[in-house]
């Protein structure tokens, strides 16, 4: 498994983050410095109702080394106006792969700490890597809360949810509350940022040279197996990073949209599936994931997102279902399977017929063969930011990528068993209607028709990436040139060109500030996938490879081994949003596999 390393003394120890996952929605996460800078940070955050019900149980373990001058901390917390202990100063090195490991130096004493997340259990190992004995003092800090909230200082029965194994440690019953931890990332987002934690006891142990001591904690909840991976040897640099998001929960395999705060979203799952499951050779699980959504369709639409209760779902998406057609196509190419093809033919036909006749949210095929959607107060495309009743990026009408996906959906339907008789004429009409998106005077495609929006946005690259959508090569290359000049950055594509009214170059401030910039210039890495595919489709494979190669360093920009949800539109393009976003790694992973296949076929 790939390991990511950070050297002690770096300026960004509080900005770099690490993540361990258990394959069913639970995780451990923190800053390399050791401080919990987010409410989502903690050493043990199991999903008590996999893949949801994520609950912070073990926030941190304060650790001290006994010296002749007193105790020196090798852990780190942030309080109002002060950092205590200052363990980040003692870090010599850090690495994360299957486990997370720190190496601390206190005078001549070297302590190595390793964190390992298992099924329903967290293990912490401390090794004395010195030539002399060392006494270690540990203070476990407990909370008991949903990972979206902050812990109040109130009585709670931690023993009802957590059990500790402290064998071979001296245990001192010394209960106390620790007050006013500050979560800096929540402060920046204008959210509640203070937390309290409970210390039930203190542990102490004298470690001989080379000796390792362990403590562990288990969640007292029903155990279930998480999604398991085999070791792979593919040269795809994004393949392994994409695995973190695949989870097994209850009766379904699914893909979480991001760590730490997203559940599974239909659109994100279908876009991410080729670069996660298929890129890793897990075709059976890809079929299971698609069928899990298809069997939950309502009025021809798959769930947009599953709610935190694990039962309910929202269906407000126009493109999530259309991405399922493409995920189905790729899954059948990876491994033809007749039972899957027959069942999906039924589901997809029902979905397409619902789109033709009209379904929820104003989604229906217009007389020109194009798909229209939306209405007042609705945000149905992937550009879905909404503040109160204000839809920040209104795209009511006929968005370009939605209609490209509709054409692609019809093409998929025609290739499945028992295609409907109307599909041939429908795809011909939709392809003719798609011609209206081209703007010769601008050199790019309109973003939306009826009503028309010709703002330069990246959604046209999705259309250009789909082989089933006919586009004249000269037009495609002109559009890609405009995208390259105004939207392309080393971190992804801007969601709006800087010269357009309403452009926002920084993703910062309160949640309302961030939402208002979300698709108004903010860079999204996932768009590099369709951009690379579009470049390759229209004869620029060399450029496509260079773009992908330049993407690899993003795996260490913020979340080590992941790629952030978004970056600033303006240089220096700081990472922001969710630090591990599924489609941010899955789309480069998918594009890498596609480019490798093209190179093999043309060799």
C-alpha cells in the first residue's frame, strides 16, 4: 500500500490531514500536527448504522513523556489563544498508509506511535525507540456525538458505547472534563467551533528500550463486515486512493461522496464508480452498487442522496440517473453479464420512458428532442448550491451536459436487450437538437438553452468526452481551446471564466460565502476526468497525458492520499471543501485507465 510521508518541522503540519477508513463508513482522521482542527477529527469514529450513524467516540489521547524537568507532551490540542501540549514541536516524521505513524523526539527519548483502524476497533501502539527507559503518561479524551456536532460538557455513560483494553498499563481513576477545544476549520467556516471532552482515567507505563505497549478501544455495537480490498499492482496512481470511498453498509455496496462529511450521493456514486470499483477490477460489486440504486428508483429517478437516518432519500437530481446509464455501459464492457444486462434494460427503459413523458421537478423531453428540467427554487444539476430560497447557479432549461447524458442514455438503451421502438428516432432528434448549443460567434458551446446562457462554463467538456454525442472536430477543438485558456488550472477546471459577471476567485468565509462561490469560479478537480477524455477523443492524447501526470501531486496537497473537493479559482489555488472527495480521485483514475487502454489499442 502506498505510504505518504511528512517531515517534522514543516510549516503545514496543521494543514495536512490523514485518514484511515474501515470499509463501512467509519474512519479515523486528524491533522499531522495531532490537533483536532475539525469537528470531524478523532481517533475513533465508527459508523454505528453502516454506512451512516458516524459517531465520534475517542477524540484524542493526550500523551506525555516523563523527563527530569517534568512532563513533555507529544500530543497537541488547540484552546482559545494557546496550543497545549505542544507535541507538534517534537515530531520528527509522520507517514500514513495502512496505518498512521508518528516519530517523536524528546531530548534523547524517541517514541513511535502507530494508529490502526480495524473492524469496530482502534488500536494505538507506542514504542520506545530509545536506548534507555522512558515513562509514558496517556490521557484518553472521550466524546459521544454525531460527527456533524460538537460535544457539550454533560454527563454521559461512555461505557455504554466503548470498551478499553489497557492490559499492562497502570490505571489511575482520575476523571475530569477538558474544556474549550477549538476546531479552527469550523471557525473559518463560521460554524460552532468549541468542544469539551471527558477523561475517564490516566494510564502510565515504563517502557524498556525497544518495548511496545498498546491500548485499544472497541465500539459496543453490532458488528458487520466492511468492504475489503486485495492488494493491487496497477500503475494507476489514483487507483488505491479511490478505494477509501467504497463501503459495505446493510444490504448494499455504495460509494461515499467524500470524507468526512458526505454520505452516498447518487450522482457522485455513478460518476465515481468506473474509477473506483471498475478500475480496481471489482465488477461484481459495481453491478451490486448500480442495482442497489436502480431498485430504489422512483418516477424514473435514482436517489440524489441518502439521508443520515440511512432510510430516507432525496430524489432532486436530473443528471444522477443519466450517469447511471453510463456506469451500466462501462460495467457491461468490463464484464458482459446477461442477467445484469436484462435487469438493467428493464430499469433503464422505465427511467427513459419517465423522462420522455415527464417526471418530477419539471424533467421532460421537449418537442426538439432535448431534455428540459427545473423551475423556481430548484437546483437539479451538479451545480446545486442553494442558500435559503436562492439558487446560486440557476440552470433551469436545457443544460448542455444533461442533454449530452440524455443522448448517451438513449445510445446505451439501444445496446441493451429489447430496446424500445421509439429510441432510434428519439436519439436522432436529440442529436439534431444538440446542434443548437454551438455558438460560432463565441467559439464555445452554450451552457443552457431555453432560456439561453452562454457564460463560459466547463459543462461542455462532459459533452465532448462522450463518444455517443456527435460533435464536429473543429468546433470541439475551438471549445477546448477556450476552456484551456480561461477555465483550466493545474488543480482542475474553474466553474466560471474569470471575465464573466459573478466570478468568485476565492472559496472562503462563512458557509453562505462559500456556497455563493461554489460554482461561480471555484475549481473542481473531478472535471479533469472529462477534460482529459475530451482531449484524447479529439486527437490531443499527449496533452491529456500531461494533464494527468500533473495531477498526481494533488494527492498530498491537503488530505494525504486524497484530492480535495475544490480549490480556489485564483492562484495559488488553495485546496478547500471536503479534503477527501470521491470523484476528485475517481475521475482521474478512470481517465488514466481509459488512456492506458487507448495506448494499448493503438500500439
